[in-house]
């Protein structure tokens, strides 16, 4: 049995806890220095995971952007880009999204009912793994560990972060707090309502608090609770 990866949840949120607003344009919460920090965290990861809604809505390329960081990965014997991973229940992931056409290898976890559709849509653009009737996160982490992923960065959205936090599968949380107020009930939040381990009185250990221009980075260890 191979070890599961070390899981880092990474998000930028407004002071009132939102990941985005309800407009069709992606809300930029970080500043350029913080986006560069995120690029470094990506470069240190073996795989990066995002939810299917974020792929459809933001249409990200999800790359390590710095030439130097990619060159260092290659010099260290790693692939130039981390593995890009997503999960989908609906299987609704069109082949023309940028996610499939930039960077290195891609992997999709889906359910038995959608696996054929995803494979037919994506062809050789991605490896498709069927996780059974549901996508179980323990299964996902076991499979990533089996594929040699030691460090997994999860970049959201909130649906994904909520499930991993509730299942106590996050080793670290990186939260960049931006000086913005979204205040739109329908906008996505960093974390939704869930039965979180330890309940509302359980304090996570703070690993770091750092100002990055007008953004504040907080790093927590959710499994190390008081
Ligand atoms: N500020 C930030 O750091 C940041 C980062 C990322 C995203 N965002 C924002 O967050 C928003 C999207 O977040 P979101 O919470 O709505 O969606 P999301 O977490 O990106 O994706 C949710 C989707 O992932 C799939 N999924 C999740 N859990 C699954 C499971 N256990 N089994 C199978 N499939 C599963 C489903 O896809 P199907 O619908 O295909 O079944 C589900 O609808 C966007 O507005 C984006 O801009 C912000």
C-alpha cells in the first residue's frame, strides 16, 4: 500500500469568506506578489486538483508559469508540470476547455455512470478513472499515491475544500485573505456548512501568518487541533 499524498488546500478569499462574486468574470482576490507565491506552491507540488465547476467557469490553464521554476523541476528529475487532476459527477467537461490543452498529464476521477461519456469526450487528452457509484476521497488519494503523487495542492472551489476538510483529509490550509467584501449570498464560499471534525470549538494550529502587500497569508494545520 503506497502512502497517500500530503494535501494542501489553497484558496484566496474575501474578508467575508467568498472565493468569487456572482459576475461572469473571475474575481481577482490576490495581488501579483501573492499569485507568484501560489506559482511557487504549484511548482513544489506533484499534482494540482480543482473541481469541475471551476474548470467550466474560470477555464484556467493551471500551469507553473515561471520558466525558472519549471526548469528547476526538470533539473530535479520531475515532469516540467505537475499532474492536473479534476473530479466530476456529471461528466460534463467539454474537450475545448483550456485545462486539457496546456501543461503536462491530466487525470479525471468520475463515477461509473459518467466514465464512458468522459472518456468519449476527452479521448487521449486525459486519463479517466472511474471511482465507483460515488467519488470517495480516500480512493482518490490512494490512487494518486499509487501514481507517485507525494504532495497534492487543491485549488478549490469551495465544494471540494468543504469535502476534504469535513473528511479530515487536509494536512495544510493556505488561505490568502484579500481586502474585499463580496457580500453576495449566491457567491461561492471557501467552506460550506459541514460536520467538521472537532466541531466549532476545535482550534487548528497556526503555522504562519504573513502580510503579502495588502493580502494576508494564513497557513493552518487542520489535523493538529487543540
Ligand atoms: N478564490 C479562489 O481561490 C478560487 C479557487 C478556485 C475556484 N474559485 C471559484 O469557486 C467557484 C467554483 O466553486 P464551486 O464550489 O462552485 O465548485 P468546484 O468545487 O470548483 O467544483 C464542484 C464540482 O466538482 C465536482 N465534484 C465535487 N465533488 C465531487 C465528488 N465528491 N464526486 C464527483 N464530483 C465532484 C462536481 O462536478 P460536476 O458538476 O461536473 O458533477 C461539482 O459540481 C468559481 O466561482 C471559482 O471562480 C475560487
